[in-house]
C-alpha cells in the first residue's frame, strides 16, 4: 500500500439553489397539497377534478425534481437519464392500462 | 479516477491488487478482466447444461410415440432449457465480453464500480446455482420459461418448481440491473480523453444500449414476479380471475420485459460483428453512425412491440394494428445494419478467419430469422403460427443464428487478447461449418413442421402425422450442433495448452484493446491513450489517411476538441498518442474484496429460506444487510474515493444514482399501472372509498414533503461544512421518515381491523403491495440517513463527503415524488 493522494477541495455548489429558494419551494408544495385536498371537496369542480389533481401532482413532482433534486442546475445528461425512462414508464403505464381495459378507448 | 480502494502499482502490484493465481484471488477479485472470464466460464458451463436439456428433448422427439422421457420431465426440460439459455448462457456470455472488453475499448483501467461488478457476478452465480438446485430436490421449474399465469398459480403448480423459478429470476434480475447501472456509468464517464460518444466503438455503443434496456426492462418482470410470489406465498389475487384479476396482466408484464430481452441478447452480437467485419475486411465499418443510430432505434422500438407476442389472446383491432405497425417498423433499422455490414465487406481486403466466418454466418442466419419475424408482425399470419414449431424455428434463427454465431465470432476474435494464445483456425473453420450445417438441419425443418401444424411443447406425437422424418432430421442436426460445441471446447483446451502465442495485435485491429499486451496487464494500459477517432488504433498505426473520414466520429464534446488537438500534436511530433505519462506510483488499482461474495451468499440463503423456513430467510437477509453495510463502508475513509468525476465531469455515484432512479421509475410505474388497471375490479369489499382516510394521509404526505426540505438543508449544511446544522437536518429528515412510517403502520393496522388485508380482495392486494414497497423504500432511506448521521457523529462526514449526502438525498427525494404520485392517484382521484 502506498501513499494516497491528498484530498482535494470539494466542488463548488454555487449552481444549486439557496436555502431561501428551498423554503419557498416547500411552502409552494404545502400550498398545492392543501389545494389538492380542497378541490376534491368542491362540488362544482367535480367534472374537472381529475385533470386538476393530475396537473397539481405533476407540478409538485416537477418542483421536487427541479429544485430539491437539483436537476434544474445539473448536467443535461442527468436529466436525460431520468426523464427518458420516466417518459417510457408513463407511456407503458398508459398502454398497459389501456390493454388491461382500464380505459374504454382500447377496450377489448 | 476509479471508485475503488486504490493500490499503487509497484514491484508487488499484482500481489497488492489481489492478482495472484490462487482460488482466493478469484473469489475476491474485482478486476473487470477476471470477472469477464468468470462470466465466460460460468456461461459455458450453463450453456452445456442447457444444451444437454435440448438434446434430451430432441431425442424424445426424434421418433413418434417415444418414451425417452415422460411428459412431466419434458415440461421441466423445455422450461429449464429456455430459462438457462436466456439467463444463464447467452446473457452472461455477452456479459463476459462486456466486462473484459468495454473498459479496454474505452481506454479505462476498470469499470466505474469494480466491487459492484464483482457483486453482480456473484449474485448471478447464486441465482444460477439456486435455479439448477431445483433438479437436485426433484422440483425443476416446469411451467415454461414464459411462466404464463395461471399455469404458475398454486392450484396448477402446487410444488416448489415455480418457486425456484420465480425466486431465481428475481435474484438474476438484481444482478443484471446492478451490472447495467455500472456499465452505463462506465461507458458514459470513464472514456479516455478524446473519446466522444460518436468515437466509441460500435460494440461499446451496443453495450450501452443493452444496459439501458436491462435497467428499464427488468423492473416490469420484477414486478410481475413479485405479484406471482405474493400470490403463491401470501394468497394475494394478482392473477386470480375469480377475484376480478386479468391473466393477461402477467403476459403484458412478461413481454414488456421479454421483447427488449431479445435485443439484450442480440445487440451485443451485432456489436461484435461490427468490430470483426472491419478488422477482417480491412475497411472502416460502412456508415458506422447509421449502424449506431439503428442500434439505438432498435432498443427504443423494442419497448413498443411487446404485444406482438400476444396477438392470439384477442387484444382487439386497434391494439393489434398498433403493435403490428411498430413491429414492422423495427425491421427497418435491423435491415439497415444488414446492408451496412454487407457494404463493409464489399471491396474489402477479406481475410477469411474463423471469426469472420461466424460474423458472416450471423448476417445470413439472422436475416432468415428476421424475415420470419416480419411474418409474425402480421396478426392474421401470426395467429396461424402461434404455438407451432414455426415460432421455435424463428427464435432459434434469431438467438442461435444471431446471438450465438456473434458470440462465437467474438470468442475467436478476442480469445488471443484474453488468453495470450491463438485458437486453431483450421479447427475453428471446421467447427463453423459443422455448426452452420447442424443448426440449419435442426431448425430449418421446424418451419415446415410448424406450418403443417406441429404444436410447440408437446412431449410426443403419434405416427402418421407427417412429422416423423423432419423431426428425425432435426434431432440429427442437434447432435451436429453438439459436435460443433465439443470442437470449440477441444480447440479452447488445445489453445490453452499448446496454442501459438499471440502478439498484442494479432489481427491488425482497429480499436484500443489491441493497443495493449495479450493478455493485458492488470492496469490495462501503461498510459491512458488519447483517442483520435472511432478506429483510433488503426489510425495510430497507419496515420490519418488510412482512416476514412467516416471513422472520425466528430470532434466536439468534452474532451474531444482539446484532446484531439493534443493527439494531433503528438502525431506531428512522431510520438504515440497517450495522456501525459503517469509515474508508476500514480497508477491505482482496485483492491480485492470478499464482501461481494458474502452478500451474494446471503441473497442465495434468503432465497433458499423462502422454500424452507422463515428463520433461514431472516438469517440470509441479515448476512446480506451486514455485508452490504460493510461493502458500502469498506473504503469510506479512503481519500482516493472522495472525488470520482469522470468524462462527463460528474461524479460516478451521481450518474449511477440517476440511472438507478430511471430504473425505479419503471418499477413504480408498473406497480401504479397495476393498481389503476385493477381499480374497481374487486368483487368483494371493502372498496377504496369506504376505507381510505384522506385526512390522515394528507398529514403523512405533508410530513414526507417537509422531510425533503430538511434533506436539502442537510446537504447545504454539509456542503458549507456546518456540522451542527448537518446533524440537525439529517436527524430531522430521518425522524420525519420514521413519522411517515408510523403513519403507514397506523393506516395498515386500521385497515386490517376494518377487514382489509392482502388477501381480502384485489384492492387489498394492489394497495398493500404498492404502498408497502413504497414504505420499504422509505425504510431503506431512513437506514441510509441514520448511517450518514452515525458517520457524522463520529466525525467522519466532512465537506468532502457531500456527494454521499447528495446521492442519499436524491434517493430520498425520489421516494417523495413517488408518494406525490401515489397520494393523487390512489387517495385523491375519486
């Protein structure tokens, strides 16, 4: 066993969000969650409640990924490694649901 | 820098790196070359096992009304033959070449995570031994390699046969995914200076595509196997039609994996052929970028064709049309490759070596398999062929005519590099012709047998069906294949004992593996080469003019332009293009480790325990957990591990975590899709609206969201070196995680009190498995956070360790976003 090179300085994380941004994102996440719970109990929103909930869920998902997981600030390669499979997974989820008969469009 | 404990290369470097010759050195090895050899030897052994199974089946079918084996044994033979050839022979053969060659071809000293590589191999071996142990207890799997529900349910497969199958496939799947992540990081992040993506050899490209297919295709089959395991062990209803389930769920999950699996098996062979043809035609690969794009397209389309395996189940005209069109489309990039290979040979200075014979054999044989594949793309035609010997003929032309011929091409091509000795070329050509004739005699008649109505999987048939003669021919052909494999074994043994010594570059090769000695030194290259183009070594030997413009592969990208200019300068100075010479002490090698094999033994014991006693499961799990902790912390304090930035300028571990999270998207996507597809199908209550407690779950959701905030605060604190805050926020995150688990425990127990269990109905099965697996992920995350906290309390988590907190955080946030989706889709949407 020989000499190990000295530890170099950690990389700069200047590209990441500030603590204040993290707190703002958390507040937004809390607010959107409250909205989600609210819209399911408002009767006149019933016809559009599913797309509303999906949109709010997608927004929360995106906020966590972009800010807490730093994808907004990191290399596009990392975005590709995550978003590519995510898209494939979503397409397969929809196709599978269609083929099993969860939707009427592809009903057997 | 490699992600390993590092040992300097000095006088005793080989000993220090565990590169002795004893058994222990092989057990603890983390050298990609040795692991490649281990994969190759294991694959060959299991290939022989699978081959013997095939020969017994062919002996049984050689004559009508034969009694070589009975129906039950025949069922076990075709099940084990298929499973063995796919998972234990062809895949690990490819893994052998990937392990040995990819780091050499990209100019790396090893893979990104050498110990993880060893872990993948030992887990593979544990799964393979466990699967074949079924023979010794008289319970070999016998429900087909496809394991269709409901053949696999307790009702129709009451013994341990199917349990062996499903447990071993899960173990093998874990091995494959770990290896897949490792090789994606290796290829993306460990390329030599100047090697842009388009300068990578085509074999490396195909390896990359295959690894993406593995990490994305295995999760759906894993979920399908988990459902089967729960049905068989815990009485759930995923494949229980009386409870409202759909048997086709299994077929979908199996083929979502199964069709990409075909490309997992074939693309490495395509990559090998794309290296062999240019070398022996002494020409660059014709249209290399198009061959690469075609491989990528094949991989991408591979995810959209699975239901062409299910035309016979009656999916309806829309689904049939959609999958038919995509299946026909996939023939285009495949055909492009064929034409490019032919164009590579055209006008070349052909050297008809054995490797070239096998490569050309692949082109011819795979084309036949591809053409019959296009026939299956038409649903009306497919309906006539489904479950007949025509299909057996088709996929053997793809998997023997394609994969096996390609792997033999690779064996003859790279054998001198691996062993330092040449195989006998004359014997090799004899082997090739016997294989070609035997293979066609075996499988070409099966097209006809299928066309006249001989079904698959029958163990015998009466005389007078018109099947006798061609079955006999097929059996004789199978023995021809066996003779060919025997000749290869003879050739290999002869070569190792008396074969001519191979030079570093016996074929006048074009890529970097030929630039180092045969076999390569433990550190691969004395100096890391600088890369000039796709056929960089050819260009290095013969100069710029000798390399076609098509082999340049672009000059952009990180490391491309600057390194390219540097290499040109080296050329101008008449020196070989390498990175600045490293002092001997600066070459580091990964140190051996025994934790990978101990962890794999623990996994094997746990799998065996599932069939014996829960105490054995717990013992195996404990061994696995303890060894994985030891594995993870083995080199925690090694400063050489602090930064592992690679070609992309990103830490290996971060690239690995994002790749793994992509795989997890498929895992949870499949679980969620099943929950949604089965929603409202329970034939008895309680139903979701009667039992789900939205206020309580809203509180747990808020708790988990806030834990994500604490996690980023912890990371920020570690990055700025604020140890007090780091401890506080890490503790807070773990605490919030535990609170979430407390909420989940409360929810589960209250549901059980209200009469909803895993077994109650389809809702109970899907709900508990989906949320339970999420909870298991949260538990793992808490354990990870507690480990970091303990390290911090012991003063072992400084600023330099921020990346460790960052990857733990990525995992934690992923668990959070999965819950965001579950909360909306399961709880809120009415």
